[in-house]
C-alpha cells in the first residue's frame, strides 16, 4: 500500500507539472501566433524578403515540443498507475 501511495503522490506532482506546461503551451502558442512568419508561405505568395531569426519562434516551438513529450510521458505513467491499481484491486 505504501508503494501505491508513493505512485499517487508522484502522479499528483507530475500532474502539477503538466498543468504548468499547459499554461506554457498557451503562452508559447499565443506568441507564435503573433511572431511566426514562414518564409515558405511568403514565397508561395510571391513575396521575397529576408526575415530576422526571431520570426521563426524557435524557443516557443521548443516549449511546445517539451510540453508534448512531458504530457505523453504523463499519460503513459498514468496508464501504468491505473493498470497497477486495477491489478492490485483484483488480487484483493
């Protein structure tokens, strides 16, 4: 039972991390919406310009990528925890 309690506390902590990353996603995607300009899209429209590096919003895309990976790990860990708890409940 102590191991299960540790799992649950860990999942609650990870849940808080995922919530913070979700807020970070919102902020990063909001910034991408304001700053991101694709040179490929401009070329498709027939506009030829040299864009500054900040228009790629590379840092914001990294935040979104890290958040996606953390969220995926959270869901996998959550599935594992639920499966473990269900298995223990069947044994009892």
